[in-house]
């Protein structure tokens, strides 16, 4: 039963590869039949669990409620999408986001729930570091706007360079990953090589300091919450 449950959970999650927009698109009817089959298996698994569990215990368990709600939402969304397709109207399968609920909430997934709850408990404690990082990013973006916005610089494609604040925030956010380095600074560097100091300072502060601090806080808090789980379980 455990193997069958994991197989259908994996099949249900894999449908995203074949549903429009998809990597390997399959007809809507084929993916719909597979999804209904998976949902019926989940419903049967839940019904079997209800038969061997006390009534009060079953309905007090939030995991069971989550699974039932996810099944209902998935069937409703599938039906609405099917009606839209009959009338030639394109729609988005918004219920895909509830599919991981099946992986988390079945009784066999205790270790996954343990990891999930550790992540959930860690999030509030890393908020302060994240807010400090965002404040630094916004301040550097404002400095970039003042430094380069009035100099009429252009990118290699002939587009305005660092004249829109929101675009600057996005470009510098990408620079934190160094994905657009050193391209993002070349128009300013061509104007004056001294402007490279701005980008060097940005990378040192945000990439090397804040990202390392962020990773350390996430790791330490996650490990702390993982250790304090009573009996190693999350039920």
C-alpha cells in the first residue's frame, strides 16, 4: 500500500510535465483520466484509513482534512477546465499548486512532514535577515539611480541604462547571483572605470556577506527545529 501510494503521488506530480504548457504535451483527455485515477486512489486510501481509525480521531486530524480539500479542489478545477475546453476557452490549471499536499499529508510521509515543518518554523526567524538584505538592495538601487540615471548611458543593445528604479532593483537582484556579472556594470565602467567600485562594494556586501549570513541563519535554525521535534515525528 505504501509503494502504491507513493507511485500515484509521483504520477500525479509528474502530470505537470505533460499538461499545457508542457515539456512533452499530451492530450487533455489523457492527463485528465490519469489525474482522476490518482484522485480516486487517494480517496480510496483515505476511506480505508477512515475505516480503521476512530471517527473522532479521523476528523480531528488536519492531514485528512487537507487531503479531502485537495481532492475536492482538484476535481472542481478539472471539471471547470474541461467545460472551458468544450467551448474553446483556454484556462489555467490553478489546482496544480495543491498537488504537493498529497505528498506531505499522507501518513507514510512522516519524514517529509518533519522537514516541511522545520522549514515552516524556520521562516519567521530568517525574516529579519531577509528584510535587512532587501533594505540593502533597495538602498544600493537608489544609489545607482542617482549615480547613473542622469548620465544618459545606454546598454550594448541601445536601451536606457539604470534610469528606472524598479528595473535597477531587478538588475541588482540578479547581480547578487552574479548571473549578469560583469555585463550589468559595463556601460558605467566604459563611462568611468571608477564606477566599478560601486559594483564591487555591492557584490561584497550583498553576495559575500548577506548571502553567507542568510545561509548560516537558515541552516542553524533548520537544524535547531529538526532536533526539537518530539520523538522525531510531526504527526
